[in-house]
C-alpha cells in the first residue's frame, strides 16, 4: 500500500468518532498479519457471521497486514473510539494495565492447556475488563502458541547466549527476561525481524513455530530450542463505550460471532503450530534442540527472578492463578 493511500484511509477512519458512521455502520477491524493466518481467518469468519446476521445494519471492514494501523496504533485508536475491533498481542498493553504482563513471564505456563485453563477461569476473564476504564474492553483470547528460542549459533545453556541481541516485542518484561541470561532484548516490529536476522543486527529471536516457519526465520536461525518458555497470545478488543451502547440483542449477535470465530481461529492455530513444527523438524539445515528435564530446570531457574520482579505490579493472586492452572 502506498503511503498516500494509507494516509487517506487513516483520514477516513481515525477522524470520525464511532457514533458518526452512517447506516449500515462500517465497523473497522484491523490486524497486522495476512488473511491466511489464524488471526486473519478468525477476523474473516467474524465478518462473515456478523454480516450474515446483521448485514443490513453492519458491514465489517477488515484491514490485514498493518495496512491501516500497527498494533500500538490500533490500541490507541480503540481507546479513543476511532475504530471498532483489533486483535493485538497481549504484550502490547503495558501502557494501560500492568496485569497483562502475566503473559510475558518466562516459563510460567507449561503448555497451551494451562494457558486455556487460566484464561477461561475467573482471573483470566477478569483481565479482559482490566482496561475498561481507559476505553478498552477485551472480548476474548486468540492463540498463536508457545514461544521457542532461536539463534545463529548453537546453544544449550543460558550462558551460551551471553552478549547476543534478541528481537523482542516492546515489553519491559521481555527485556528483563533476556537480561537475566546476559543477553539483550531489542524491540523491533514483526515486519522487520527477517531483515534484522539477515543483516546480523540481531542474532536471535523468540517466536512460535508458525511464525518461525511462515516468515522463514529459520533461514538465518539454524538453531532452535524447543523451550516453550513463553506464550504468544492475542486479545480481541473493542471500544468500551461502543460495546456498552449496543442494544442487548445486537451485542449477543456479536458475542456469538466472535465466540465462533475464536474457536475456529484457535483450532487453526493449534493445527498450524504442530504442522509447522513438524516441517522444521524435517529440514536438514535446521537443528532443533531438545531439553532434558534437568536442562530445562537450569533455564527456568535462570529466568525465575523475573517473576519476583513483577509480582507487585501483576499481583500475587494473578500469578498464583496461573501457576495453579499449570498444575491442574
């Protein structure tokens, strides 16, 4: 998309308040990846169901691939009531609530089942409303999967990564995570990661199997540890005033559409994660590093101090609920 066209779209979308949209109302749904990803497919299904049920009143316009806004810009636009739906990473909300830092704590969730148990429980559900006073209401969670560590050199223990720079999302917790093992976290837009790896600006990154495979990070990261050390999840958000102003029947239709879309998107994400992991395992130039229980414990102990550093901000009750979900 040309810069001029992007500016035109921004002018059309961002300078009109939610209430000003003409009938049928055009509801803007923005995200940063392609339509063929779990997130993209979820957004498309949401649009399809909404328009099937309420097409005479609402038309959902989906903007993929950051063509309208990146995640940070989308959160701001949602808070201001300038757009209607977005699905940013849960790591992007530090400015609005410290509680969502729970999802960046390393080695907190042992598997995705634990993540789901936490999110479906009372504490996980309460986090969806933790930013409502600031204009942002969470409607549900979308999975990408557990994150893996990769680097351009062989590594087995934390000290092997000392001095290396790793791309991270712009998260204070993730900065502390890499500081704990003597490495550096460099915030970088997802769209710039491949070039950063290719140029040597960064020597490593952390991401899910599907992101590593689909973006071909493995071409410059031949060593990938099956660390499962973090979770990459997204939150579908809307403007709280817009949502609370909807008639009850319409809100139920939106909730149904989103519930179905999230079930579909999460099923696609789980299948894609497994398939892409298997594809990477089959590549001769990719080395998957498996950890023994004893080796895993070394990594967990190295990063455990990050939990203690953020217990006050996140809340001990939130961390305890996450730990309990991992033991169920």
